[in-house]
C-alpha cells in the first residue's frame, strides 16, 4: 500500500451498501483513507461491511465525523466532486487533471482530500464552499448523475494513473522471449531459400526487390522465438508435403 494517498471524504452518505461499494472501489486503486461525515443510517453499518467484499480494512480504518469542517480540519487542499454548475468561483478540473495535481501536492507533503456528496442530491453549495477546487466528470449532460461508488471509482482510477502505477501497454510473453535479430535473419534466409527452390522469384529482374520486400516484412513483425520456431516448422512441413506428392 502506498504510504500517502488522498483522503476520500463521503459526505452524508445515505446507504451502507454505497459506503461499502465505495470502500471496495477505493482499495481497487490503492486508496485506503476514508472519512465519513454524518452517515444517514449511523455507523458501523453491517450493510457496508457486506458490500465491501474484502475491503473491510478500509471501513475499519475509516473515521466518522459529525460535520464536514471537522473532517477537513487537518487537510491542506480539498477537491469537491460535482456534476452540475455552481454559482461559486472555483477552478474546475477533470478527474485526470485533479489527481495529477493531487499527486504533486502529496509528494510535496500536503494532505489532500476529495469530497463526495450524498447519493440523492450531491454536495450542497455550503459543502462546495469549503473546497479549494472542483472535480467535474465529463458525462452525458442529459443524464449526469453518478452513483457514489462509481464516482469514487473514477477518481480512484485517475489517482492510480497519476501516482505512476498504471502501465499503458504491456505484452504477456507466455513463456517465450522476443526473437533476436540473428533468429529473424535465419528465418528470412530459410524462407528465401525455399521460395527460390519453388520458383517464386519470377521474373528474374524483379527477384532482388521481391527479396527486399520479404525481408522488410519480417523486420516489421514483432516476432517471438516461439513464432520463429513455428514458422520454421511450418515451412519444413510444407516442403515435406510437396516432396511427397
């Protein structure tokens, strides 16, 4: 678990199930600091534990507060999530930009919090006024409402990306390695020799350019050693089949 993460503050959450689902979404993305402000159904809540599905440690460590100001008393920078326009002058960031900013602030030693509002109505202006900036998720304007856990998951995912824990592209090698230049060159020669025997390079004046095109084709392919061995074996079998006819 990362030493420092944002603190996710659930403001007046209504259902224990949503608190549990939020805890699960948080832990999915390495966020384990939860604060709960005035939960409607009280705390602890068995429904939250059941819904957390393995993320109970987030709930166990969560702190409960009577009011929002008390939950933010030790925070140095606060983002508030909102889906609608507000009559308040605030910087509005996408989840991606907000969590990039949060990562920089946390690296600088700041205590960052993200506010999430109650399921039915979201955060009120009185809540928003206590935040330094807003996070607005780009959603369908005709249906902008997000479930509490969904919003937590979106911000958590962007936090993990900003913290450098997401690899954009990876390749599962399945027990093999990338082919070396020598192995690819040997494969290219093997095909060229067999194709030469089969009379593929015709007419003669085009043979040189055809061979270059074939060699260029092999170099463009991201071949593994297993690929090379398979292609060698395929070619050998085709030759055996042709000779047996």
